[in-house]
């Protein structure tokens, strides 16, 4: 995909699309397209979270691993959302 069309894709995320043009313009230089693979783990428990993701055409799940080794999906994020923001801002 050409770089120009990849930049335009940022507006595929509904939160980014809802920004006022001047707000989007100030944020845009910090946005980067990241290709995610099915099953890719973005964060492990206890990781320092350095990025906020604005999904464009994917769904990302927040999965909680249980004490018995099982897992449960506790949240799903799509193009109407962002994730990682609160965790990236939180410091201990």
C-alpha cells in the first residue's frame, strides 16, 4: 500500500475521524501504521505500555489469564475505540 494512502487510513478509526481538523493535525505526526498479525500479543501482564493503538480494520481482544491456566476474553476493541492509553499514562 502506498504511504500516502496509509496515512489517510488514520481516519478509518472513528475516534480519530471525530477529531476537529486542528486537533487531528497536531496528533497526526505522531501516528504510525502498524501491521498486526492474528494472535499477536501486544502486551503481557506487567509490561510497560508505551503505545496507544487506534484500530483501523481489526479487532483486538483483552484476554485475562486465569490462575488455572485458562483464559477469558474481557474486552474487545475495534475501529471505534483505542486501547493502551490509560495504561500508558499510569505510573506506579
